[in-house]
């Protein structure tokens, strides 16, 4: 296994090494896709979220955050943002995306695909902590580092978001949050 | 992810990185130190030319001139950071400086569209929305920038701007804190100014009332009369000249 951290690959990419960026994509695309499948209604959309997420990573290349050398938490945060408004993200990169072959059509989305419905009751900031904590299993410290906020803030958002989900609007997700 | 699509995305990303565009995508301009903590009473200007931007950013004024009648005069900390952006951006504000409690924000659109912005740790109540028209842009930033302050806790913060894909904007941020109120003294030795945070009042308390034709007028109430209900006289800072009335309900 390649020992280079994302952070060091990133440095190479910043120096113009496209293949380094490709390696970061190889490393994390599956995880980002899986995450996206929970947040958007179709496979097609999820693939688009993945593409836009990595394009966003490059666009925001001087502001990405690494948690213990890994870009994954930041990518997941960005994917959650992108999933919130796929069409807007896709518009920004329309010229690039239209050159791609059509994504695989209409594979039914996974059973977790409707998590986005439950998450709609949450603000984006609460949604970020819930997806990272409950869906992805990151620790509060890792979430704090990925979002660039205090750990106490993560804790309070998490508690607020769980309360809101507990209001009966999202029983399926609630089961998962209480585990 | 289907293999063809996957491979095509990868190729696109690799190409995108390898063929780096020379045009800076983002301009971050750090203005001069505009206010010391004990700095000027009124706003200052930062002239900023954003590298790579098509038009120079005009001088920005952070904060409105403070006087006895504006609600919260501010002291500013450190640098005003002027950012230009296109579409959505989330960026770090960094660590709140010691002593600062507020973030003073000035937003200006530079192309028409719908814009909204807020500190990332604010919920919807901090969300400012702004519809920008050609007329608004033509009026210039000094005429029509949106200004707001946010109270932020210690630690690091980030800020979110949402805009249409090609909508351009400029945002200035400066850490600040409310300036301690100071009173002045008139020729008769009476103090005048605003109520202090410990609730003490000067001899003449700044208040906005109405003049005889019903227009709003700035003046001072005699603190000795503050407890009296009904219509109070509003004086100039000399404590003698009557400039209007204030209804004390």
C-alpha cells in the first residue's frame, strides 16, 4: 500500500502533478460515492455528486482540510454540500461534465438513499455533523477538524440535530443515531 | 461507479490539474491595518485591487461613521480581509482574536443575482439575502454595501457565501468589538452621550425624537427628566437649546 498521505499527494498535485490528484480520486471515490448514494435519490445523481465533489476540491485547493493527513472527511463534507444542490454544482462544471459519457442509468438507489429526506429537516451545518457522525462514523474530534469548528460546537450541533430528528420526522435515521 | 464513467472522471480531473490555468481563481487581498484597537472613531477605507480580477475593486468602507446616535460604535481589530469570489464559497475566517467579540461584514455584489451569506456556525437567523440589480451595482459599494455584525464565540470560524454560478461578489470582514462608550462635556460642564453598558447615563442622554414638523431629529434628554412619562424636551448638546420632543412611554 502506498504510504503517501493525501496531504503529500495534494502537495504534488498543487505542483502540477495530475496523477497525484488521480491517486487521491482512486483512494476516495468509492467512499464518496457510497456517501452520496445516501444523500441523493438516484445513482446518476450520486455519480455526478462524486465528479463535482472532486472538481470542487480542486477549485478550493488552497482551502481543503486534512484530518490526520486524510482528505476524506473534507471530501464527505463537500459531497454533502454538493448533494444539497446537485444541479447548481453541475451547472458550474457544465462544460467539463458534458464531455463525460452518460453515467450508468437508473440503478435503483440503495435503501439508505432516502436519508436525504430525513436530513432535510436539518440545517446544512447540522446535516454535516450528522452525516459525518452517524453515517460515516467519524469522531467528534475528526469532525471538528474537517469542518474547522470547535469540538464543543460539534457536540452541541450533534445533540440539537438528534433532538430534531427525534421529533418524529425521521424515525429510520433516529434508530441509527441511537446506536 | 460505472467503469467508463469512472475512468472519464479520473481523466478529466487529472487533466484539470495537469493543465493548470494561469489565471488566479480567487483573489484574497489583505488590506492594510486600518484600525488600531483604540483607532479612529469612524470607518476607514481599504483600497484593494484584486489580482486577476477584471475590474479593480473600489475602496471599501467598513462600518458606518459612528456618532452618539448609531447603536453600536465599534473598534476594529487587525486587518480587513477583502475577498472576491464567484458563485458559492466557504472560507476560513481563522481564529477570533483575543478581545474581539464581533465580526463586521460588508458584502457587495459585482454582478446581478441572488446572494446570501452567513458565518457557517450561524443557523438561518444569521442568513442575509441580497438581490442585486444593475442599478445597485452602478450605485457603487459605498452607496449600497450591506453591512452587518455577527457575534461569534472564541475559536475558529468559517463563512459561507451562496450565489449563482457566475455571480461575482466582494466580501470584507474585520474582527471587532463594541467600543466602550465615552462621554463628552459641554461648556456648562454637563456630560453628554450614550448610555454605557453598565446602564449609567450622562447628564444629557443621546436620543432620537421628532421636531415640530414631525421629522426625526437627534438630540439629548436631560437625565433628571428620564423617569417622567409623557413628552420630554429634546435638547442640543448645550443642554439648553430645544430641538424637538421625545415621547417617553
